[in-house]
């Protein structure tokens, strides 16, 4: 699968990219919503987007909402450890605005790969 990771935690993004690569996936990492939009506009398309809800400058709810209209074939996972908007509010809000799944940080590599692959 081709996967886009959006997280402003560069170390976490690099680790998740490595986990995906070891599982046979092609992943690209970005740190801003603008960079995510540029990557999504490129070809070939991404199968899955994994987006941190609470970036340093903004949250990704508007991105989730617009992607569900613009790229309905992309599965979207939202992840958060809390931050400005707590997980108890942020994760249900992400689902309401287009996320197909959610991950609460910290999570294991197995939990991450299951969520990306959409397996139980």
C-alpha cells in the first residue's frame, strides 16, 4: 500500500515509516497540512492517510473533512496523544468528519499495522 503520514513529530514519523517499510508498504512523511495537500495532489494516489490530529500550528479536522470529498477512495486514520484537543473529544470528532479509524498514542507497532491494513 502507498501511505501518507502527517505528523510534526519527526522522530515518530520516521519510526512509523520504518515500521511500514518493514511490512512492505511505501510510505511518505510530511509535517504540515500544506505539504500533505501537495503530496495528495501528486500521482500516484495514496491508499491510506495517517494524520496526527494536533499539529503544532493547527489541527487536521478540516483536512479530514475535505479529503473525504476530494479523494473518497483514500482511507483515513486519525491519531492523537491528546494535546490541545483531548483524545476523548478529538478522536470522535475525527470520525464524525471523515476518519475511517482512530489510534490513541501510544500504540504498538502491531496495533498501528492492523489499523493501516484495516484488519481486526
